[in-house]
C-alpha cells in the first residue's frame, strides 16, 4: 500500500477531487500554504494499493495544469530584503508536487 500526498493549487482542487472520485480513489483534503507565493494550496492524501499508483498519478497530472501568473512585489517592511523582487514578474504556478510513500500499516476504526 502507498500514500500519495499531492500539493496542488486551490484552483485545481475541486476538479482533481472530482476526477479522483470518478476513478474510485478516496481522498482527504488538507488546507496548506505555499512558501514562495504565500498563497493557499491544497494537500490531498490518497491511499491506494501499489498497482493503482500509476493510475492515480495520471489523474493528478491530467487535472493540475501549470500556468503563468503575474506576481507583484511585496515590500519587505522590516523583513529580509534579500528576497525582495522590485517589479512584477511572471512565474510558473500550478501543476502538482507529489510524494509517494510506503504505508507499513493501515487501520480504519
């Protein structure tokens, strides 16, 4: 058994949860916050048997699109100015960061 943890943008979460549900994958949704853009993310936990991991990864890949987003600078205001961006820039956002980890035991009470 494996646990798939997928960190995705909030914008993709409903579409992905629906697509996983259609393929009979049960998901647990956790709210999370990204480090770079400081925007809301969703972390999905999906437990599945080893032979269904590739199917789940395909669903995730097909429903989490990467796109460009304009990011406006935020003044450091007493923070560290090393990471300050002086003007708006385009950055790639979206897609998914996915971890697949082995599950030693699973209990449902």
